[in-house]
C-alpha cells in the first residue's frame, strides 16, 4: 500500500478555527471546545474545562476564542515552515 500526496503549487493553504463554550452557571467551570480545519478537513479538536470560573457566558466565549486562536496560530506557524509559503488563518 502506498500513500501519495499531490501538492498544487498555487493552492491556498487555509486554517479555520471554530471555538465554542458551554457556560456553567452556579459557580461551576465552563467547558471550551475547539475544532481546527485545514483545507476543509478536521485536523485537530479538543474539549476541556476552563481554568477560570466564568461569571457570564460572554466571558466563557472569550476564553474559548483565545484558546482557539492560540491553537490556530501555532498550527499556522508550523504549516508555513513546512510548506514554505503563506497560510491563511
């Protein structure tokens, strides 16, 4: 069995980050979920409890967005170094 990858030189590499939060009222910790898609395919996902106790759903969503951005920027940097071209985030 052989795997073959065809790379189109002019094709754009695109990383898409989807982040969401499930707000937990009553002093419990909210959950963050992050899904990262590269060129339309899911390449990374995670779900975990937030390290802080969010006082509002807005705060929980903001924490999730920051977590997603950190993961997306890390993947973007790695892809740019491997592919030796610019990656859209």
